[in-house]
């Protein structure tokens, strides 16, 4: 039971991150993309592309938020504790 609770918390935290990050990217796509411009060259290249193409970035961030919402919806039981 304890491992299941830990797993549920990790999944919910991931969903919260995806939703929040996606919403932030929708609000200010260039600024948000540049905020994450660090790390391996592949990540830097991706954030540069998103910063240069805000319409594409908004699409990516909307999908990210939608995935987070889907994870949150499917990973939580219907009844309360």
C-alpha cells in the first residue's frame, strides 16, 4: 500500500508539472522556452527552436498541458479517500 501511495504521488507530481509548464508556455512561449535553455545540446536546440517559433511552441505547450490533464484524469480514482 505504501509503495502504491508513493507511486500515485509521483504520477500526480508529474501531471502537475506538465500542466503548469504547459500553461506557462502558452502564456509566454518565447520567455518560457529561453528559461529552459541549458543542458545537453539537443535540449538547447529544442528550446531555441521553440523560442524562435512561438506558434509552434504554443502548440507544443498546449499538448504538454493536455497530456498532464489526461494523466491526472486517468490516475485518480472517482471516489474520495
